[in-house]
């Protein structure tokens, strides 16, 4: 299993707009194509105006296949047209769990 940690920094004052847009338009598509949401968070201290979400995949190839399918959906482009103007930056980090890390069940496991 790998975890895709995605951190998005929104324009000041637009955090809730991004969260609401993702919940309404992005999340249904993301869960259809990209699988297991492990957590979705907003920052309360440190770097502000940030959304961090964690997605579980079997491996990097599984992630690549799923994200490619997402990118082909016209609804995803419609979501991006609304969401991207709300953002300042995006970061994606692939994480591998340590041997003692709790495991999350992924569909098909």
C-alpha cells in the first residue's frame, strides 16, 4: 500500500469555498476513480489556508491507472475549472507505511 498525501494551499479567504466545491463536485469523482479516502483535513495552525487529504492505493501503478481514468472524465475538468482559481499551490507526496504502521483496508483486499 502507498498513501498519496495531497496538500493544497488556497487563496486567503477561499478555504471554505474550496472545501465546499470539492465536497460537491470533486469528491464524488475522486471516490469513483481513486479509491480509498483515508482522511481530509484543513489546517488550524502552522501554514494556514491548507487542505490535506490522504488517499490509499495498492501501489504507484494502481494510483497512476486510477488518476488517469479520473483525468479522462469530463466532470473532472469541470471541477478543475471551478477549483483551480481558488488555489495558490498544490503538492503531492507518495508515502510508504513503516512496518509497524496501522494498515487500512483497501477495496479488493
